[in-house]
């Protein structure tokens, strides 16, 4: 599972960076920037762990995650303009990150005896709640609630993963197929501007 | 306890619907709508469970709650206008729901060795924090902080329940009496426009 | 540890009062005022306890904290104007409170096997997250994210505490030295208007 580990670390860094960039745009001070980096990077996994009863939460078990997050701060400090221009490249890393976090969240929940339906939900929560807390702390309605296919891509990838696991034993290839589903849906959604609004019949 | 179970399921549905209606008014997409339905329906019980150390949180132990919540989405989709007009009927269900959640929250906390005072608080938290999280995620100051007798009704009902339990053994009838207190106070409060502002002497 | 206990109780009262004053300014009703008092006073320790897996959270184990918080409400009711004028005196109590909460948070985390780095973070979280939740519930961007040296003072004091503990055995005097560091930095910061903004190079 070495590839997974590398993806997890890179994903943590990219998530932290998204919180740090939001903090810079909100003119937060250094401490606010650190906190926003932390909650964005580990907030989703923390909520998942609290709900499924996995305490202490996972990032407490090793200093690795906090150092990865802290290391994103000087990078943002020196290369902010450059990173801003690199947004599209980031998006790819970010998408690989959310795909991986979704599947790892599902696996961890299943392992603790949570039902497949709720494990799927917990996988998505792992991937998206960091961003939701980031937006609440910056006093915005969470972006993901309005116009992002992001969560739908996670659900679809998670569903594929559960189906593959049900019918086959190849856990590791299931994982890579599922992550590919997340990435494909999200990139297609951005390319073709997909969206899933929710308008009741009587309001349409 | 079959009546209780039915009330719990109906209460979950009504709470979820209140989150879903708020999401529709905030123009959330399908995912945002689902999340707002979930946090409104189970948020209060989740906070209570985390505080009293009952993990995994209660709605993780069965798929029933998540399916009840999901089932509210198509109902909102097809009958939004109709539901909007039915608000007063809803209010009754909602009040029965909060009364029940308050008492069940008190019972669960007492059973885990929490003191009566804190159990009373945990009962109220079970009933009202779902709505508080809903309002924070929609970027409003929680409604209940401003002009709702809602929380006071829960406190009063919970207090009656604790008193009845202290003096008698009739647990089940205590429960129905306490729920009636919650309902009566809330309906009277709405009818006569009761409110409990908090104005310091020097500001009056 | 009697001095510590007194500081903890006074700190809880002062923190609760800061939430109650914010509620009064936001025109909350009595229930909203109570909730804002509670989350401000115990929110930071609650988040810390949830993250490090110490459940039920600490304030659930005794009625003392909730009664201290409730007792702040009549004080605010009768002496609001007076308290408003006393803000500078309050600041001193508040600073002693955050210093103590930081160190106690570090100790509790270390005792549960959390690494020194993460324990330091947990100490700061204990001290500052109550105020962050208070601001989120009043629909503001948390004050501490914008222009407060508060968090930095906690980090510095916590670091001194960890260093002293590493090199000596005098736990109790370490504690008082560390709290003095927190207080000195904060008071100097207010006096000389220190601030630690975070501006990327390319934005400067």
C-alpha cells in the first residue's frame, strides 16, 4: 500500500494548501492560517472518526500529518502567486486526494462494523467535510453545497468500490478503479460544466 | 416502547424535512440538500452522544435513520408547495419530535451515569442542536438564539420528567406527561406570542 | 494543585462571561445566551477531549462547571454596564485563564500518550476554540484569525512549559513560569500593538 501512503501525504498537503490559500484571501493572521490549513486537511477524517467512534482521531497517532500541513505554510508564503496560477494542476492532485480519502474512509468504516450504506456516506464525509468546515470558519456558505459535482463524484466512486468488493476479491485494483471513477467524473464535470441542482417540481 | 419508536422515526423525518426545506430556500444542490437534511435530523443526537461518550453515535448503528432522511428528499421534490402550506401541521409533528428527543436524550445520558442537571442539558441539546448546525451551515445566526420558546419548552418538559421519575416509578407515563408539557408550552407560546428576551438591567 | 483549581474555576467564569456579553450584544434570548456562555467556556476543552479520545468530555464529570457558567448569567444581568467598563481587568483574568487552560491541555494530552508537538497544539486548541465557536455561532469570522496575538502567546507559553519539563522535574514551577510567559506576551502585545499578519511575498 505504498502508493496509497504517498497519495495520502500529497493529498494532505494539497488540502492544507487549499485552506491556507483561503486564509490568505480572507486576510487571516499566521495562526488563523495554520488553523484553517489544519481543519481543511484533517477536518473530514476527524468528523468521520468521531462519528464511527475511532478515537483518538487518526491524525493524533503520528506527527507526520501536522508537519506536512505546517510545511505548506512557507511554500504558500514564497510561491503564492505561482501557486495561484497553478490552480488547474492543483485540481488534479486535489481530485486524486478526494478519491483516495473517500475509499480509505469507506474501508476504515467497514472495518469498524459500519453498514455499507453508512460507510459510503462516511467515505464522502472524509473527503468533503474539511472544505465545509473551512468555508464555515471563513463565514461562507460551503461552496460544495451550491455548485460542485465533487461530492457526487465521491459517491459514484465509492459505490463502484463497494460493488467491486462485493463481486471480487481484488481489493487493491478495486481501489484504483474507484479512484479513477472519481477523477473521471470530476474532470468531465469541469470540462462540460455538469451540475446537479435540486429544484422542487413546484419551483421549476 | 412501540409508540416511542414510531414518534422517533416520524420526528427524524420531520427534522430532515426542515433541513431540506432550508436547503431549497438557500438554493443548495442535491448533495448540499442531503447533508443539510442529515445534520438537522441527527445533529443534536450526535453532539449529545459525542459529549457523553456514546460512540459510535446512535444513528451509525442502523441504516433506518439514513433511509428515513433520504426518503424525505423525493417527498420535498414532488410536494414542496404543498408542504410549504402545511407548515402549521408540521409544527405539531415537530413539537412532538422535540419533546420525545428531549426525554430520550435525558434517559440515555442518565443511563451513562451523567448527573441529572447535565442530563437535562443533554436532552435539550439533542432536541435543538440539529437546527443550530443547520442554521450555521446556511450562514445564519441560529434562529433559536433569537426568538424561540422552543428550548424553554424542552427544559420545562425535561424538568417535569426528572421530577416525576424522582417521585414515582411510572416511567412510561412520566414520558407522555413530559412530552405533553413540551407541546403545551410551545403551542401556547406560539398562540400568545411568548418570548424570553435577555436584556441586562442597564440596557433596559 | 489548589491554586490551579481556583484559576480553572475563575477562568471558566470569565470565559462564560465573554460568551454571555457577545450574546447580549447579538440580542440573543435567554437560551441563546446560556448556550453561547457554555460553548465559549467549555468549547475548547471539548474539542481537545474529542480529538484525543477523552470521553465523556471533562465538564460532564462534575456539575461544577455548568453551575459556574449559569451563575455568570445573573451577574451579567445586574452588572452589564459595570462589566463593560471593567474590560481591562477582565483581560487580565482572561489571560491567566488561557495560560492555565493551555498548560492543563498540554498535560492532559501528554498523559494520554499524544506526542509533544500535537500536545502543544491541543493545549492551544483548549484555550482558543471556545472563542472560535462563539464567533461562528454569532456569525462572525473568528476574531482570533484576524488580529490577535492570543494564540501566539499560548504557543510560546506551551513551548516554554515543554522545554522546562524536558530539562527539569519541577512540574509545578514550570507551570507558573509558562503561565507568566503567556501573560507577559499578551500584555506586551496589547501595550505595543503587536500583530503577526501572514502576507505571502508576492502580495506584499
